[in-house]
C-alpha cells in the first residue's frame, strides 16, 4: 500500500512539473501579443500624424499623402508580426 501511494504521488508530481512550461509559454505568448498590439496602435497614430503633416505641408498630392500613411501603417504591422512570431 505504501509503494502504491509513492507511485501515485510521483505521477502527480510529474504531471504538475510537465504542465509548468506550458503555463509559462502561454504567459509569454500573451505578453508578446500585447506588445505587438501596442506597437500597431502606436503606428496607427503615427500614420495619422504623418498624413496630417503631409497635408499641412501641402507639397504632395492627397494620393501621395495617403500612400505615406499606408506605408507607415504597414511598417507598424510588420514590426508587430516580428514581435509575435
């Protein structure tokens, strides 16, 4: 009976230890997603500022300003992907 209890307790301990890296990976992945989301949100605001500065400078067409905004947003998206993956 004592041997059976020790086997059971060893199995429980092994199961708990095996699940620990999975929990830490989930936390790390969540932090990466949050960091990527923050970068993308910041890049959106940066894109708005880029377009507004372009329009106020009045040296490019609206289409060219729009392309600058798109490029700024795309750079932010790529940075977010680099963080996540």
